[in-house]
C-alpha cells in the first residue's frame, strides 16, 4: 500500500452521551461521528437548538484520518477553559471524525478557571465511555486457490490469525477470498506456501480499509 495510507486510526462507530456535575452546574456531553466540517457544524447547531435554555454549548471536533482539521469553541466561557480542554481529550484519544458538544446548565456557583477545565474535560471523558469505538486498518483482499490436501492447513493458519474467509468455492479445487491486515499479509502468505509445499496460488484482488471493532469502549 502507498505510504500515505498505510496506517491505522481509531474511529467512532456509535456516539454516546455522558454527564458531569460540579457545584450544582451540570455538564452534558454529546458525542457524534462527523465526516466533514459541515456535518460537525450542523451537529453543533442541532445541539444548540436542543439545549436552547442552557448557559453554554461548547464544542470541539477532529476531522480527517490524520486529524488534519480541528476546531473548538468556548461559547462564552472564559477563553481556553472549555473548547481547548475538550479538543485535547479528543486528540489524546486518537479518535478521528468525531465531534462533541458539552452543554452547561449553570448551578449558580462560579467554578474558576481550573474548575471549568476539569469539568469540561471530565464531561467529554464521560461521553466517550459510552461510545463504541473501532479501528480502521489497511487490509488486502486475496484470492487463495489450493487443493483438498492443502485447504485444511490453510484454514488452520487463518483460524490462528483470527481471519474468517469472505467466501469459499469447493469444486475440483478450493478457492477462498480472504481479507488480511496489510501488516500481516507477507507473513501469512509465506506460511501458506510453506504449509502446502507451494501448492497454493495467492492473488491480490484489492486494497482497502476495514473496521476492526475494539473489545471495550473508549
């Protein structure tokens, strides 16, 4: 694969919400996947309309596989106490194409700079805990052809690698289509050749990214 695409990154599979309270102020974090700046802007406006009676609706987002585009807003909070801490949580998580709005209902007690930074940070972290996260990995699809003596050995190798064939056809020979993480492809194909004493054909079909769901939430 080309150098500019050969890397993995985390993505949001399913958004979520979380909340945090500090001295009677309530902070509600809403997290959503957004692929473009326009989607993020529309999401932020949607939250502002939903929580129209709140004191603040602060926001942050990270767009692009490498996090090329980032924005944040304090929405009336003291400069640097809301949007920037929120953005730092997102960038620190490594998740891309993600936006968050933290809605604040003021409790009547001023929190100070440190209190605001802590509250907005904790709110975003609470929201992320209720999201489903996946990893976008570069993969290669191969057509594998072998005989009936070799298929058992190949299926054994695939099972050890945690790979399920995409499809299979059993005629006078066996043909499988498999999707292999790019980083594992050379090693796995080499193992197939060795296990079948060279009686295997491995044809590259295409390269693309696939989602590998993480076992736990963010």
